[in-house]
C-alpha cells in the first residue's frame, strides 16, 4: 500500500512521518522544512511526503510520479493556522486537479485537521467546510495525541477490524484487562479495545524498547499494582505485538488466552493480507 502526504509547508507532514518512524514525539516536533520527497518504508505501507514550500508544492512532476501508484492521499492541514486557510483552499483545489489527472480511480483521500493540541485549532467540521468536502473525510489529529495517530493508521488501512476486535475482546474477557491492542512493528494496528491514547502510548513504548533491547517473547511491567504486558510473536517472519493493559488474571490464564488468540490472529492475518 502506498500513502502520499501532501499539504502546505509547516502543516506537520514530516512530523507524522518521523513519529511513525521513531515513535518519538520530541523528535517529531523538531523538524525543518523539506526540500525533496521523503520516504518511509514499512512492511505493509510505504509513505511518501511531498514538500510543501510554495515553490515546490505546485511542481506537477511530483504528482505525476506518485499519484498513479498511490492508494491513499493524506492532505494535512495545520488547523491552528487559520491565516493560511485561503492558501490551503487554493492548494486543495490544485490537489483535486492532480487527483483527477493522475490518481487511480480507487485512490482514497483523508484530510487531517492537524495540531489539535493547539488552542483554537479548527475542528473537522470547519476544515470540511473550508475545503467543500464531507466531514467524514476529515480526521482530527495531533502528534501529541497517540489515539489520533491510531485513528489515522486505522483509516489508512481502511479494512473492517471485526474479526480482530473479537479476538481482542476475548483476551480482554479472559484476562480481565482494561485494554487490548494488536499491532505490527510499524505501529500498524489490527485492533485496539479500550482507551486508545493509553493503548498507543504503551504500544509505542514497547516498540521503542524492542529496538533498544532486541528480541523478546514477552515483557511485563508493573506500576502501581497495574500490570501491563506486551507479547511478541511472528507470523510468516512478520513481528506482531499484543499489548494487554491492566491484566488482572494470573499469568497462566493470560498466557493460555494469548496462545489461543495467536492462532486465530494467524488465520485472520493470512485472510486479510492475502499471504
Ligand atoms: N503543536 C503541534 N505541532 C506540530 C504537530 N505536528 C507538527 N507540529 C509542528 O509543526 C512543525 C512543522 O511540521 P513539519 O512536519 O516539518 O511540516 P511539513 O508539513 O513537513 O512542512 P514542509 O516540510 O515545509 O512541507 C514541526 O516542527 C512541529 O514543531 C502537532 O500535532 N502539534
Ligand atoms: Mg516536511
């Protein structure tokens, strides 16, 4: 799957890429304006970012090259910078033209009302009205709200999570947990049940830890008598992670529930990703 991020300079495109690459908000907040196309290769998704400076964003050659292979276009709007809304609208018209000219018929568009953590950031409704599109295409996001990054990733893969939801619910019930999340090493979520901000914060933490400590089967963290577990396994060489927050059942119960879940995840994974 190929995802292309577009938008004005300073909108937050590179920040999103860096967050998905490093899981590090601080790093993602410290960017400089981009002068060329950036790329991030995940196992199921490749992200391209087109630079937003005025001199570059109207370069038709970028769209001619990328839109024919793009499955999802993400149009990022700095929702807090209302002074630039005129410029945003004008650029969106150009993007619509580029879509008509170069994009695949089935290419999807997601608009981000980004930087929601800033005071007075415009909501999805306002951004939708600005661009003359339906509100259902607009997502409110912030690098600082991990739950919103989860929503974005879910929207990107665009596949119903029903089967994975059922698997996660079962683990939740078996282990008497607060939240269960299943995702791959690129943060690509299969499902998450419970508070999304908590789930993504923990998942991101475990993914960073994985990079630091290398391979593991499971990690258990106890804090204020709250037990959070991360179980890692492989499906056809691909790492998958199950994060269980506040599992109250005993260890054996948890492991047998996870084991049962993993075989179901394996089946569902193959169906979904056509392996
Ligand atoms: N408050 C807040 N600031 C953000 C967020 N995302 C990005 N930023 C800030 O916005 C700045 C610009 O973001 P970039 O990602 O560099 O912007 P860009 O869209 O890549 O811009 P160009 O490379 O010029 O096209 C970053 O350095 C961050 O400080 C967010 O969610 N909230
Ligand atoms: Mg950039």
